């Protein structure tokens, strides 16, 4: 009886926290596009407004390989640490692994960082100015 009651309470608590996080987290998809015949090297959308705990999915649409590298300049050690912590399989500080095939995805949860704009670029296409920004609110 007591065990059943505890189970019920735990179930309600788990359901409540699931509902809260599901409602709070938004998913944003950014497509990585290259079309040399049109001189196109871009993230689409290039500017994204997000909140901490949102999920950002970078998806290769064409022109692999790509990567997502946040600009280090101007970031405090704490902020760099917060980004590094949410970037799985990093190839370097603030750098995603290489995304080598169409359809590849890189997923990151927006860290708790001060509101502001955080710029990133694609390392293989840096010379082509393939870049974007996350505006964290
Ligand atoms: Cu690229």
C-alpha cells in the first residue's frame, strides 16, 4: 500500500517534469547548403533566435563536408566551457565533428549562457563566408 503510494507520487512527479520540459524546449533546424554554381555557401536560416535548453539541429542539405564552429573571440572561459559541454564529439574547442554526408545531423542543446549573439562558421567553407549566429534570449 505504502509502496504503491510512493510509486504513484513518483509517477506524478515524473509526468509533471516531462510535461514541463517538453513544453519549454523548442527544436530549431538549420540547413547547411552549398551550391557552387550559385556561389551559395550558407546556413539556412543564418540567424536563429533561441532560448537555453532549446534543441538546435544542424542538418546537411548539400555540399558536405561541413562543421559548426563557434567564434572564440569575446567569449569568457565560462561561456566557452558551457558551449564545449553541450557539443558532443567535438573535434576541437567550440567545434563540431565534421559532417561528411548529406542528411548528417549535429544536435546541440543551447547552453545556459548570457543573452546575446553567438557567431559560428563552417570550417571547410570559412573562406566562402559560410556563417551564422545564435541569438540567445
Ligand atoms: Cu560548410
